[in-house]
């Protein structure tokens, strides 16, 4: 009888222990589910983060101009975005290769701008260094604001000396630059002579100095400029080139990543453009 009572006691102890285990397990499950529910309730919608993700993954294909998510960036220039269908065309076609070359050149030019010059611009109230000609304001807007807050980075394509109309008492010629921005948009810039340079050095000296400073391929920074709309089209006038224009140094360093194949593509595109203009 005593043995059976001991066995019953041990059996009841085991049952109590097992029941305690089950209850503790249920409690752990409930607490874990509660904690999981708490984490999902704490997660809130962040509008700024969502906007950054959309800006990062949404864009326009440079080839077919369709807007889509998850576009592939060019492995060379890191700026041009293409859909998967047009990625091969961006690497092969001449016009698309020029887009890539321009992006690389302007990125290198921005890196070569001296830090002292950047500090000078920002200390004088300029808000940005833009690589686009659409940052240049109209004449009316410029005079209404009092100044332009953008420094514009462009590349010189052609250097020409054209007659000044109407001619001045001191100068009869001005410098006309053909420039382009990062988007390939081209414009004419008229550089007028400095009066002091004309008085002390003559007309030929400042023209030759500018010709040596501004060969084709040079990158320049322009400040205090606006569009002038004339009968023959829009252009930009530079009255004081020593104050309004700065040449970006180290042109060889800017063009270091340009290959001979890029030059061949550039020559082919320029030849086709010249043929279109002739016809």
C-alpha cells in the first residue's frame, strides 16, 4: 500500500510539473505575439524616406524617354538611366555614347574646380554651380532679382572673332563663343572688350589672350549672366570677362577618361550635323 501511495505522489508531481511547463509555454507564446504586434504597430509611414526611394528608383530612360521604376544606371557615367530594353543601345549608338561622354566630362570638370573658387562663389551669395543653361534667367527676371544665384558651368566648342554691331569707338570686334551644357544644349556667348585693357594694351592683345585661354574643349564658369533675345536668336553677353568668367584648370585631367573610340564617335556625329546644315 505504501509503495502505491508513493507512486501516486510522484505521478501527481510530474503532472503538476508538466502542467506548469505548458502554462509557461503558453505565456511565452502570448508575450512573443504581443511583442510582435507591438513592433508592427510602432512601424509608421515615413513620407521623406518614401520620396527618397521613389527619386532613387524612378526616372526617365535616356533612349526611349519612357518613365519607369528600377532603371539601370550607365556603368561608365553613373548618371544616364536606361530601361533594360534600351541599355544596349545606350552603349552602342553614337548619339547615346555622346551623352555618356558629356556626363563624364562635366563630372570631371566639377571635380577640378578649385576649392578656393567654390568658397568665393558661396561667400558672394551664389547658391549652386549648375551644369545646365536653363539655370540662366531672362533679362527681366535678372534685373528684378538684382543678380543670379547660379554659377553656370559650360564647355567651349568654338572660338570666333566677329564684328561688333554697331561698332564702338574703342573696339570693332568681339569674341563669340559657342558653348554647350551637360544636356548638349548649345548657346552663343558674346564677350565684350574690357575698356582698361583696350586703353593700355590695344584690341589685338586682349583678343589673342582670350584665344589662348579659351581653346575648344575648355570648361568655363560664368556668373552674372542672363539671356538676351535678339532678332537672330538668344545669346548671352559678358561685359566684364575678368569678373564674370573663370576658366576651370587642368583640362588634360578632365579629358583623361576620353578614349580614341569616343573621338571617332564625336567626329562622325559632327560630320552628320554639318551635312544636315548644308542640306
